[in-house]
C-alpha cells in the first residue's frame, strides 16, 4: 500500500505541475431577488382543489395530529435510503424513487416487483397504531417521457422532440398514457410536466424542455396536466388511471448563466416572468397538484429559500393551492442550511423537502426547530394542509387503485401507437438533396452506433438516471430504428442490412446512418460548446467513408439539443434531426421510407423549437435576441411538400480553444481529451496499441523496479456533484500480466490532499487477456479524505511490482448498481 505522503509526492505533483491553482471559484454573491407582485400574471388553482368536503376532512384530521406527525408529513425519503420498518416509525409523508433507485437496487426489476415494493411502503404507512385515521404516503417517480423507470413501459420522445411537433392534443394523450402505465404499477405521482424554457443548449437538461421560446410551453403545460391528472371534480378524487403531477422546476432553471446546471439566472424580473414563468399559470389553472422548486438561483438567491417567489408569487399572486416540493437535497444549498437542517426553506414557503438520504436528520432538526419557534406552527400547518389536500384529491385515502396490476397497460399497443405518432411528428428535416423518401423496394444499409440501440435513442432518464448501460432486451415492447426500417422494406420487397461500422456484403442503394449523443442526464450532460464530437470525428469519418464509395447517405441525428454539425451535414445527402425518439423506432422509418415506388407514407411535420447554430461558439442562441444569426432558424423544417436547398456549409467551428470544460472523459479513442494529460512516473511505461480499432488503446507495463505511477492530470475541476450523485470512475481494461504486489487507485486534489483505495482484487482476479469493466465510486475517495471540489488527478494507478494492463476507456459513469468501493 502507498502512504498519503507518497501520493502527494507523485499524483499530486503531476496534477499541479503546470502551476494550476486549486482554488475553488467563489459562489456568486447574493443579489436582490425580491419580486414586485403586480408584475406577475394572475392564475388560480381550480376551486375543485379546495372544495368544502376536502377541506373539512383535512381540518378534522389535522386536529388529531401531533406536531411529530405534522413534521413527518413534510419530509420525503428515497426508497433506497429508507425501509418499510423505518417508515412505520417515522410516518413520513412521501417516498420517491430517484433516478438510480429501484426495488432491491435492481434497475431492471419486474413491474410486479415494483408493485410489491411500493405496496410494502404503503402498508407500512397505513399500519394502524390508533389515534386517528392513518395517513397514506404519496409515492413519486420521475416519469418524464413515459413511465421510464420500468422495463416494458412505453418510452415517448423526450420533450425537445415533442416541442418540434407543435401538437397540444398529442401532449395530452401522452400524459394520459403515462398516467395509466404508472397507475398499473401502483405509483401515485410523477415529477412532471417539465415546463422549463432552456435558453442555452450547453445545459445538460435542454432535452427536458419543449422549446427555447415560451410560446410552446404555454400551449403544452395545461394539456399535459390534464392528461396526467384529468379534470378535477369537487368532492371526488382523480378519475381512475390518473395520477398527480408536478410542474417543474420553479423557476428559471433553463436560464442559468453559461447553461450551468443548478446555476444562477442573472436577469431582470420582467425577463424571468416573460421567458421562464410561461408554463406555470396554465398548469395551475388546469389544476396541477404540486410544483417542484429548482436547485438553481435567481440573481444569487437559491429558489428553495426565496420567500418572495414561493410565498408571495406562487402561492399569492398565482393562487397555487397545491403543495410545493423541493428537489434532491436542494434545501442544503440554501445559505446557512445543510441537508439535515433548513428552517429557512420552510419559512420561505417550502411544503415538502426532498431529503432522499438525509431525511432522518432533517426530521429531527425540523421537529426541534418547530418546537423552538424557529419555524412557526402556522407555517407547518399550512404545509401539512396542502399536502393532505393533494393526497385527498389523488384518492390516496380511499386506497382504491383499479388499474394496479393491469400490467398489460405497460407498452400497450394503443400507447405505442401514440409514441410512434409522436416520433413521426417530432422529426425535423434539415436537408434533403432529393434522396428522401426512400423506396421500400430498395437495398438499404443501416449503419452507425444508434441504428440498433433503443437505449441511445431513448437518452437519459431511461431505466437509470443517466440512461447508460441499456440494451435492446431492456425494452421488450420497443423497436429500434433499424427494426423499423427492416419492417418497412420487408413490406415493400426491399432489404435492410445492419452494420454499425458501415461495412456491407453487397453494395447498397442508400445508407441510413444513425448517430449522435450518448445518453446523459442533469449536469453530466453540461458541455462547453455546441460542437458535436469535438476532437473525435468518428461519426463524420463514417459518413465520408460511405460517400467516398458513391453511396447516398441519409443521416439520422440523435441528440438532446441542436449541435454544430456542419461537417456532418455537408457529408450527408439528407440530414434529419430525430432528437431522442424513445422506444418506437418505427416512427422514423414511417417518414423516411415510402412505398415501393417511393411515394411518401408520411410527410415531415416537425419544426425546430430550438435554433440550430451556425457556429459552435454561438451559445446562447435564441430567436428574438439581438444579432440572431442561426444556421437554421427557430421554426425551420423542410418537408416533401415544401422542399428547400442547403448550400455547402462552412466547417469553421468558431471555437478557438479545445481545452473546454470536460470533467468526465479522461481517456477515450486512444487519447486523453483536453484538459487532461496522461502521464507516467517511476517504473512504468506505456505504448499505443490497437484493440479493435486503430491505436485506440494504451498498454501500461510496470517493471517492478520501484514504484510506478500512471495518472490522468490537469487543472482543478469540481466533482462534488458527481460524487453526491453516486457516480464512479469507469475503467475498461484487460490484464496482460497479473500484479505481483498491491495495486492502488488514487484521486488527487492538490498539495496535501488526495486519497487511495486498494484495487488489487480488481486486477488480480481478472482472466489474462479478457476485457473487463470496473467502476470505482467517487465517494470511496471522498470518504477517505479527498476534496472533490478541486480534483486535479481524477485517475491514477500505482504499484511497485510487475503488472501489465491495457485500457481503452477511462471516464466517469453512472452507478447502476455495479459500482463498488473495493475491499481486499
């Protein structure tokens, strides 16, 4: 094993070699974030939320509740961090399933197991102990594009594609189908609709928004609310097959500076209202039962602690009568708060705190603060009344779930038909040099790594938080884009050959190349520029390879945002923005492939709801802005009925520095991408080798003649959010010679800072020559003392004995139940 001192002398010396500072940028100073109520639009929850029967029931129940019970109602725990037995004792108001939580920690748990798991919590909450009617929990799930946590559910296109469809009725039907599939598995509440207006596509959550302009969300928020919840009726619960919704994230999460997740929206109040509040009044008017508050800030003040916004505006001016819920430990970011103590957020107007793993400490401290008068009892009573009101309207006290267990609703044919329609309507045709539509009688090559990958087409928030690691078998009711193409050409007498690399047995008439962004979710998807594949033009090479062989190329681009793709568009005869279409790849084939004679079966309907950049350095780029100069403007979209020409595009990206913010990729495609450098020290040497592709791997050989260090180092980056998000350092490797002595993996964070873990078993247990993947949790290093806010060496490997390892990839990855803290 290596001492902390030896780590300082090696990894950390490399990490700070360039004179890089380990200082952390100071948080933006708090500015005035109070509001002028008269500027805000008026809205009102329907009177059917606060009908006399509901209020009388709530009043009677509250009169029987202790202060302990009331405080418990205001706290929500994650299902992975609380047991039914604990819930029996604490009687919290809610349980949620986070992006990486699932029954038994199994992201691929069966739908029946989901029912059993949810009902175990439900039964614990209703366990009778006398005194008054027991209070049910409300079980919340991030069902943001269908019931996306459950295997077999219909996965609809992400919101960015739905925005391109410009079809409010379609949105209502998607909401209704999602609600039915959730109800079938026993869930009560979805954290949707998302009504953000993303104003900078560098933000990793851009695809969760419908459009860069508020016009689309204005028309969608109400229909989605009604689709999920149905119309509210006085004195009655939600109709069968409907569930509670939550408009999110209040407010301005899409307008943060430089597109940073959980950042600061620095803009005047009038702009905050005009751009970012557009979706809330129609959702409130339609009866939305909860509103989720954003992690982010407005002019330096965290929304979770902003009384002016939460109490004066949302509950006052806009008349919201449901309850306000926080995001994942967001209260801990309020000035003066921690994850386990935040009277400020309660007093600002928060009704329910999402305290996934901090719930127990938060309960204890909040109870003490209420008893001490730091949180007025009237404030707690208001929060509890709102929560109980929603539980009554959701029908939770009646405990009747007529759709629960009807698992045939998951991926039901009628739901898949809606999803396929949504895919067709969301496609945007950017270029077509007469190659589309394709004849179904043609011989078609389908290439690219997205061609037969439903997981890539579905994107983030699919089975897992980041949406990574999914296989087609995880979508038993789905169809890949290749599957849809093959089905279409079979019906027309043609043929379809699948080849990710673009090789073929017989020269095709045309190639459809499906490529684009790999799945990501919040913050992990933040990028520095709008350039697609900066420094690694693998997909462009594939397009050029096919074009050089005289094969017409149709590009189907999968992405959660518009990106600078001028070289790829130039190398394509047709270019289609398919966004993240989900599980119904047949919807792509419906539009691309006509009948045997080439007559269209469906035309392109989609119009850009986000401006397409002319250069990679144009962000933010929004319609109506001064100097607005996109490649393809907001509202652009060609069709068979209305074609157009696209000239050869400039391939100058406009980005002068490639040392952009890259916090998660350390070695990929045979190199360490900026700002990282792969370095060695001591008795280790490396050489470049081929491992399935030309020079895509690096072999490291330790001679055993003293300590050898292999490290990735660079300027300091903040990985604290990735650490709390339970992410891991992922290494794809093979062992060529087993270790003779202990092997340590390290993270460095500047002088006198760093941590190691023993990973000997990771390498000694590997079969020689066998490719493997290891994921080591970032929290392992944090728990051993590393400062994750200023990481200068995110990966290092050390041993003093002989060892030979070849690796092709080192990066951060989502923990999908497969990340560990190694023990020996």
